[in-house]
C-alpha cells in the first residue's frame, strides 16, 4: 500500500505567548463587523475586555454574544444566528473553550446558508464556504480551533450531534497559552484528557486505502502519514506535561506545551478522526452529565485494550512517545502504552471506571446500542465493532477489568487477520 498523507487545517495558525495581541489585525483583515461568541465566565474577565478592545482598536465594530453554555444546546445556534442577522457580521470570532468555538462555527454556517443547525447534522452537508471564523481557545483540550466539526446538544436526540464539513475549519486560529493560566485544575485535567484521547485515537484509527476520491467522500479519512506526525507530537507533549500543569497551574512552560499538544491533537483528529472512546462517551455523557474529557479519558484505556490486537505497532509507538524504552519488543511496548495511559489519566483525577462516573448498571447495553449509532466513529475504529463488542468494552470499563478484554480478544486475533486478507 502506498503512503497516504492528508491534512486539513486553518489558513493561518498563530501560536505562542502574546499571540492574542494580533487578534485585532487578524479580525480586521476579514471584515469591518465582528460577532464575538464566548461564555459568561470568560466574558466577564479583564482578558476578554482587552481582546474586544484590540478588535475595536483595529476599526472593527464588535457585537458580543456572551451566553454560550457547555455542550452548546442547539437552540443557542438559532439565538446567536438571529443576533447575527441583525448586525450582519463579516467574521465570527470564537473565544473560550471548545463550546464557544463550536457555537461560532455552527453560527457561521447558518449565517451563510440559512435554515437551522439541524439541516447540517452529519458529514458533508454544508453546501459551501461559510462566514470566516477566527478561533481563540482558552483551554488546552478540544482542538476545535483547527477542526472541521462543531458538536452540539439537541434535546430531540439522546447523544450529541455534530456538523462535520471542511467548510467548518476556522480561517485563523490564534493560540495563546497565556490565556489558559486561569483554567482551574479540574478543567485543565478534563481538557487534557480529551486532547490525549484525540491524539491516541487518531493515531490508532482505521487506515483506509488511498484513493483519489477518499478526501471528497469523507471528512475524516483515517490515520495517515501526516496526521500520525501530529498525533505522536500530541501524545508526547500531553504525557510530559498534563500532570505537571494540573499540580502547578501557574507553570507557563507546561501550559505552553499543553496547548501545543492540544492543537496538534486537533490537527490529527481533524483529518484522521476519532473512534470508539468518543462514540461511547456520547451516551455516557448524556446519562451522567459529566464533562466530555472525563468520559473519554475513563474509556480510553479500555478501548486501547480492545483495539490492541489490531494496533500493536501503533501502541508501541505511543509507549515510546510517552517515554518507554524503545528497545523493548512491540508486544511489551503495546502493553506499556495502555498502562502508562491509564496511569497518566488516573494521576490527574480522571476516574478509572464508568461506575465512578455514575453510569447506571442497568444501562450498559443501552449505552452500547446508542454508541453504535455513531456510525462515523464506529467505522473509524481499527478493530470491527458491533453492539456486542461495544457492550464488552462498556462492561469492562464499568467494572475496571481490562483483562476481560484481553482474554476475549485472543481467540479472535486470527479471525481478524484472516478477514483482513479477504
């Protein structure tokens, strides 16, 4: 099989301490009227006021929507779009965590193409370019500043929904790690777990046959030579700095490394995609109302264990990126990757089981059934999934018994290999 390299991203990424001071110039280059989307917490800070002044100082009229809620309820897209229709922005600026950036991206779609957010659920349903988005993250986690997806919560659906399109990639990402210094330890840990999961899942995702049509048929094409580079960078930076930044929130060097790791993970997932841990988190999050990063972090070691028979070389590379001895055998290193990942997540307070998160014991099968409906994520998993397989992962993650997945996998390893040759 020839080498496949595929990568989507913003036209510009400005990364580093102090890069926020370029926001005025960046925004003014895209128009004279800006709609700024943020949440009440960040919207009440001195940093936010300063950022608005920078934009206004560049000659741009600013309208602020400072009501973004966690997990973006879909009705907020309509509310913000109604405001946008009155002020007719040339550019939408998202400032804050992933929810703020996702709302900015979804609103940019509705401003450009009309209708409502639900018209664009799924992949490749945005018909053309959207109002340009400038994304300025204040957490190191989602990578939304460089991705082609906006995730929303719709009360008419059990799990979260996404709008996925190359047109959703922000025009410019302004990533200033100094803006994460005020992020509390619990949010830092949850966001960091999300970033780590993005890197691991995109690096271990399915590898599809390289065809000229692949990038036009799918938003997320699977692992490839370019996303692998970003994924391993994300693994290394988060592994080296997550615990450090949780224990010492004022550590500027660690904050910088974490934001770079999150952005790298965003580049990886934005083209390769994520898989089973994210599919399962959606129903888990819906039932337990826990942060997204907590759910995927709790699930990730179990998904890695399930996928181990199909991804030993990749897991070995993950272990090396986390500091393991590269002279060990791939099999030993694959085990070490799972152990190191579980230990890292546990060290920053991510629960080790779904029982700790509060998943009801009578909803395990239901969780698997709901996760299976996330077709894009299920199909991106490197080892085939059905509802029974997803339930095995859920039950192992509920009880904390990763060994059950290892024992279950052994007789299937040969079958998987044979199927791959057909």
